[in-house]
């Protein structure tokens, strides 16, 4: 069987962040509740940032490390998002342009709620496995920005969205997929997928969300169990506790992952509370580090958890990571792959944690001011000139780092520049 997987991956967790606890206090929410949600920070998109800038800023460090020959072998670009800027024109066209990729490239956009990143990843894996173009590479970019306005709905749409605001982040994860998976080697054929129609959360209009929190949690838990059981049917001698040295989950917030892992340990291996707690800290917590600092970035969140696991886990020898991906509506998948010590060392060159540490901390007054002006670049904006002086500090701090920012929109066409 041919080798395939992640040759390189990078995360862009924004240029600014907000303390989740400070936000909870500011909104006069029950702060004791947040101790169990395992959230720390959330990335916040600035007016001159959008899913395209996030995607390019995640992918550019990967592309810049390639030789010209390697760069020209990127023959597939998939943008995975539910934060699209147009009903027809794909964001991948902008990303393709600003990354300077070969024009002999298949590029398109994929939407499937928070499952989108995994869908794009699996599509890229199978493109490489098909050997339709031997030696080709694929670039998958999952990029999303959360929105917190609520669409008016019926009695079923009862989620308290004030508690969704602290968990909603902004960010992007970029994956280079190819035949030399030095970062993450996919277990080919080891996939369990499970899905059905459910109205748990949705985005019925471009800039608003609606949902049922209880139904979403139940659907997530149901899919986690059944996707794993399907994986177990397809792969010989699989045990939830012993087969995987680490587990990476789609992470709306850390507390939800901890609850799902606890349920799985109880059902699959009849574990007791103390064993479950120890297992959580050993196998799951390394994957929550970045998620706790960026927030839920929809289709990219399980991949953010994977990056966090690779950077923060102990890989004294090659170890297997099991991943659970879930997207509302719904579709889910449990899959796996192997990471070596050399793979971890290569991946750590991207210094994701350093980038997160260098972000600008927003005050609550600054955050509220950004929310007031957030409709300046909403879906369907026709003409606007972005003013970086709205919040100049993070813009100045980005000078010289080769970051892409949105400069203007002219007759719906978005224009960007590197700083």
C-alpha cells in the first residue's frame, strides 16, 4: 500500500485574541460554568481580516519552504469553509492567486459544517492514492470565522448563544498532502463514517447562526460512538483505550470533548472515573492546547487538535493518533494515522505556539468596538476601503512578517496586500 498523509501543516490563529473569562464577566455570564468548559482564549478577526487572509497566512509558510519544482506539483487546492464570501466564486481562487500557485491546478471550495476540513483532507488523500498524477501534491486549507448574531427561529432554536460567543474563534489550518507523509502517515482504509439528517446547528443566512444546544451535544455523542464502532468493524483488533496513544477531537470547546471521551471510556472499556481522568490528561489534553487558545474554527478544529497533539505530545517512538471529526447536520468520521519523533521535530519548525503567544491581547472596549463595525465586510459587501487605524497596534506588529490583509472591496472584488 502506498504511503500518503501530511507532509507539512501550519496553523494561523489570528493576530488578536480575547480572554474568555474576561468576556464571560463582561457579559455577566455564570463564570463558574466556564471552569468546566475548558476554554481560555478566542481568536478575533479584525475588520481587515477574513477567511481568505487567514487561509493564506496559514498556508504561506508551508509553500515558502517548497522548491519551485515542489510548488508546481500542487495540483489540487481545496478550501474548506462555512464562511464563504460569495455564493458562486470560490475563495480558493483568491488563495491560489496570493500563494502564487501553478495555474495547472484544480481548485474549489467545500462546505459541510465542521466536517469540511476532514472531507477535504480525505478527498486529497484519495487523490494522491489514485495515482492519477504520480508525484502530485494537494493543499487543503480549512478556514473559518465565527459569527454570533442569531437568526430568529421557532421554539426549537433555543440555544443560549451568549455561551457560544466565548467558544467561537477564527483561524485556519493548512495541510500539504502527498506521498512523503513525514508529519502524519494516514492509516489507509481505516475509516469509520456515520451521518444522518438532524437540525442541531445551522447557518440559515450568511451572517447568522441558529441551533439547539442539547440536540447538538446528543448528536455529537451519538456520532462519536457510532463512527468509532464502524472503524472498529473495518480494522482488526481495535481497542479504544489501547490502539491509540493519542486522541484528537473536533473541539467546539474542551469540556464537550472531555464529556465525549468520558462517555466513550465508560461504554467501550468500562473504565472507572479515576482511570478516565488519567487517560484524558495523557491522551486527549495535548490536543486541546491550541483549541483552548483559538476557539472553535469549524471545519479546521479537528485539524487544529491534531496539530496541537503533534506539537505537545510525547513521541519518543512512533505513535498512533485517533481522530474524531463531526459536522452539524450531520456527518462524522473516525480515522487515524501515525506520527514519529522525526515528524514532530519537523512540524515544530512552524512554531505555532510562538505565533499564538505573539498575538495582540484585546481589551473588552476594543472587542466591543470591533463588533459594532463588523458588518463592514459582511457577506455581499460591494464597496469598502478598510481602515487599519480602527485598531492599528496589531497591524503595526504584523509589519515585516509577510502577512496578508484585506485592503478594499471594489464592485465585490476583494483586494489584498502583504505587509
